[in-house]
C-alpha cells in the first residue's frame, strides 16, 4: 500500500538547545534561510506524501503561521515586483495538505504519535521526527516507503553510529536481508555498553502500521514517565519484525548544538548564491587556528 500520510511530532520542549528554543520552537530554527521543519515537509512531499499532520503544543503557533499564507507579505512583495521571493513564500502554503493538532502535554513521542490516530485512520503512515533534518539526493522517507511496499512490515530508518555514542540512541538487533536493508527483531533505547545490540540506530524516520495505536494504548509509560514510541516499536519488532533501511542522506539533529552548526556550515557551502564565498571565508578562517 502506498504511503500517503505523515505525522511530524514537533511538540517537544527542546531542552538540549536552550536558550534558542525558549520562545522559538527548535523545529523552526533555520538551516541557512529555511526552517528545519520546512526541509522535513518538503522531504515528505518529494516522497509522494499528500497529507501531513504536525503535532504542536503551546508556544509553537509560529509553525502554523509558517505553513499558512502571509497575505500582507505576499501583497507587499507583489507591489514591489519582487516575484522570486513572492513565489518562494507562496509555495510554502501550497506544499501539501498540512494540518495541526496540539499534543496538550509533552507526554513523549509515543503520546504524540497516539494523538494522530484519527488522522491516520487505519492505514500505514510515515513518522518524521520534527527535529531531524535529512539532506540527500533522494527523500529518506521515500526510501523507507519503498521497503514498506516490498516487505509489508513497519520500517525504521537506520544508520550506524559510533559505538561509543550508541548509548544516546536506540540500538537494534538486525539480520541483513539485502544491501542497506535488514530485518529488525528487537531494539533497546539508550543501552548501557553491555546491552548494545548493534551499531545500527533509528534516526528520525519510521513507517508504522496502524496496529501501533493498539500497542501504544496497551503499554505502560516508559523512561522519563513518558509514553515512548520505541517501547511500542519493540513490541512490533519482537512479534512480526520490522524492516531496517539504511537511508542514503545525512541526518542533522536540530536539538543538538554541534549538529545544528554542522547543518548550517554544510548547507552554507552548498548555497548557490554565496557558497563559494563562504568556502573561501572558511579556508581563510581555518588557517588562523
Ligand atoms: P526529542 O526527544 O528529540 O525532543 O523528540 P525533545 O523532547 O524536545 O527533547 P530535548 O528536550 O531536546 O531532549 C523528537 C521529536 O519528537 C517531538 C519533538 O518536538 C521532536 O521533534 N516530541 C517529543 C513531541 O512531539 N512530543 C513529545 O512529548 C516529545
């Protein structure tokens, strides 16, 4: 079945990137000139997804404004005949059928996904974590959707992470199936060194069957007294299994200060209007250190 719907949880507190995220949602932090969450919506649209539900919270209304028309701005740009900027702005409001729902409390990623039950309505759906931007030649969620169509199981977007860092992620028990494709039979969130199952971790993208809602409704709260999506996916992995897809793009975590800086430098270098100047600037700068 083709994946048409996506959920983007964007209701978290963003405590790792304070004070930037005190009044501005971390999902709205720009990479060069575009908010992180716009990259994520564009990735979903490029993969053929038509309906997107963004889970928000108090203090996150600017996300709704960003995907709405800004009539005053559009009129001003039209009057000034700044048609290129006008097109850029108008396009954002027409990207997809984007809807919003408030989580009400920051009850965890599992709780955020559970809020999407009515929207999803009994079909497989994509989840794109609102603070994970993946830049690549093909949309990462499209690579996962292909695996869903082929194998019919929930899909986790994975990449190997350095073993000394795996304790910050969800480590997966995997058996290789094909190039960059694996069967996932178990997982453990934030493992201590003796619990590590493999170097493969889930990074920001999954495709879930609608059964996940029953699982979420029946598991207890987990770490931090929150409903953890990983706990529900572990039930899925242990029963039916899931498919792991090592996506080809590079992932940047907007909640992490170093990753955020790396995203800006790397996308700055690729920028068509000032990338070469920026490269020259960085070369001169690094000679001084
Ligand atoms: P994170 O765990 O990275 O975000 O969740 P966080 O809770 O903001 O984390 P800290 O405070 O920086 O450590 C991944 C995604 O899930 C969303 C977040 O907004 C983020 O985009 N999320 C998390 C929710 O929508 N609701 C929640 O209750 C928790």
